[in-house]
C-alpha cells in the first residue's frame, strides 16, 4: 500500500455505498438479470432481449448475469450524497482520469471513477455486502494505475526529547510520527521521527522547505499538547524508493531543557484531532505573536531566558501594555487559570515571577520564593501560557482574554471592578525626614498707611438693630427688696495725715509703730 489516505477514503465510501444498496434491496428493489449464452461463439444478449445463439457449432449454454451496473447507475444520485463520497473524490484527485482510461472509459472527474470502482467491486454479485478481499484487489489495481510512473519519496527528521508507545501515528496527507526502532534508515533508532511520504515523479523530490514547515507544525502541536523539551533535530534524511539515503539540512542541533515529552498508548486519536485543530486555526496578530513567544521560550536552553518569553506571551494575551493593564495582569491571569479560592496564591506567584524576571535582567528586584526552586516557578508560568494558547486555538476560549477575565471577576465579585491604580513595585519610596522642631511662621510685617475715612454710623445702626438696648426696669423688678433689711455698721478707716518732707510708701501700715523712723 502506497497511499493509506486514499485507501481509507475509498474503503469508507465503499462501506457506505454497500449499506445504502443493501437497504434498497430490503426496501423491495430488485436487480435485473441478463441472459448470457455461453459456448462456441456465444455472446451477451442485449438488455431486454432474449439470448441468441452464436454462429459456432455445439450446444448453447445459458446463464443469468446480474445487471449491478444498471442498479448502481439508477441510484448514483443517492450515492454521491454520502458523506464519504466527497473525501474519496478529493483523495482520488488527478488519478481519476488514469483509472477511467485503464477501464476503457472517458472523463477526468472523480465521480465517474468512483462509480466504475463500485461496478468493478460488485461485478457478478447478487447482493451488496462489503467484499473485503475483492476491495483489496480492486484497490491494488487503482494504485497500479495511479503510480505506474511515480516513485515513493520520503523525508525524515528526528524529534529530540520525545517518545511514544505506539509505533506509528498517522497525521494525514503523508505526514506521520514514527518511532525510530520501527523504521529502517540511517537515523538514531532511539529517537522519534517526523516522516513525510509521497508518491512523486522520479525527477521531482519532496521540497525540503515544505517538509521543514510541516515538521515545525508537528513540533508546535506537541509543545502545546504537553510539557517537555521537544526540538526538531538535525540532520534530516531523504530517500526515493529504495535508493540510498541522502542527508538534508533541516532542524537544529540545540537541546531544550525540561523532561521527556510522552504520548501514552490510547492518546493517538486525540492527539491527531488536536494537531488538525491547531493547523486549521487562524490566530489574530496578538495571538500569533504570543504563540511565537511561547515557542521561543520552549526552545531556550535556560529557564532565565524562557521566563521573559513566557511573560511576554501572557502580557500579549491579556493586553498588559498600559499601566492599568500591568497592574491588573496578575489578577486577570489568576481569574483565568485558578479557582476562586486559589486566585490570591496565583496572583502572588505571578508577582514573584515578575520579580524573578527583574532579578534575571539586572540582579535586583527583591526576589523571594520561599525556598522553592525558580525553575518550578518558570515551568508554572509556561504551563499557564500553554493552557491559554491551547484553549483559544481550539476554540474553547474567546481570543479577547482580557474581556473574558474581567467577566469572570465581575461574576465573582458581583459588581464591576473599580479603576485599578498602578504603582511601582520595584522599589519602595524613601521615608520622609522627621522634623524635630516646627518652625513658626514669620509674623506679617506691620505697615502704616494713612487713615481712611470710615462711616461708623451704618455700623452702629446695624449693631443697634441686631442687639437691642437692655431693659433695666425689668432687671430691677427681679432684685430683692432691701427696705426691711437691718443696717450694717461699717468701721471707719484710719486716716493718715500727710507729713511734710515724708514720702509715702506702700509698705507702711497705718497703725504699726515699727513703721515709723522715730519714736512715737
């Protein structure tokens, strides 16, 4: 088998066609028969006519031949609507004309070729059960016709840091992952291989640029699928049919950090579907830039170099290009990648990762990771970026992750978040000096100006209106009557006569003899 994709597509179409034709028979449809004369000079009777004897001698023998071709032609409009028909036509492609020409038919479209294949498959059959052995023989005729002048070309390249349990995983259109020990060649048999196989003209080998591009898509899907140090290695090898292998410049000689990437048994089909989804995605510029940064981080040989690439990719996804965006970066990332109870821890670890980045760039930043390895912190940041890229590329999350994170936070808090104030976390501000003494303000200088005439009359009128004159009569009425009180006798004060030439003193008493300077 030279083209498994074509084989599977034609087989699927034949299976669905067999089911449809069998249902037609069960519904009451009948297959007509021709009466065919056998013997010397025997010939086939035309449709609707009786058998005729040939011109040869001897007895005539007759047999019934089912008209399966006419039965299929009548129901071709139903057969062409089958889901597998379009895929089979696409895989058959330009080889349809060659198949028709070999079978004595005309045309270049794939549908007539599929119809001719069904007629060949059910020739002389009276029922439409799927004939497995006959299909393999018919398909062998198809490959012999299509690849008569073609050679089987293949190009391989090692994928370092990866392994899988299955020997081969088909990814479509001739591309596959193959274990090194399951394929002969000059490669390292302990490595995993990217293999591209195709039937091409002998003078038109597979272009190296095409193989390198498709191998890079496989490596991208592997990095997004699971963590591991996956790198497309060198050298590559090219072969045409069974000729000698020729080296090809492809891949890189660098080795990535991290553990081994592993595809366990039973995960082949999910990975195949994931690879198809990644290849079919059409990311916008910011998402494509973040994906490129993620791959750069995966290819870095040191964790310090990878950390900046991972953080740049996350900032691009969450639009952390403004002061507000940078201040809310950790909060939004926690909303997308953690449960409500764990968001505070993830926000703190994101801030620790940014501090570690500043330390890696300049040797400062106040890094403190509580005894945990910085490598684990870098791997955790890369895991968050991998998860977001994978969900967006597969269509599980909207590309506007900033709006998605804000919606999650609004639902968690019950109300929109207020404006977030950005502050510089790199260095705490110096404390202001404490003043031991407070300086009194200088007094205002006194200036002398000429007096201005002032109208006091209005001011007094206002005071008089606001503050009426007191009522003295009412105050006297409230005082007690002193007419009936006993008189109080007040002792007379001594009178000091003024002496000539003597100055009075405040310390003198009036009746103390010691205060006088002469005897009294």
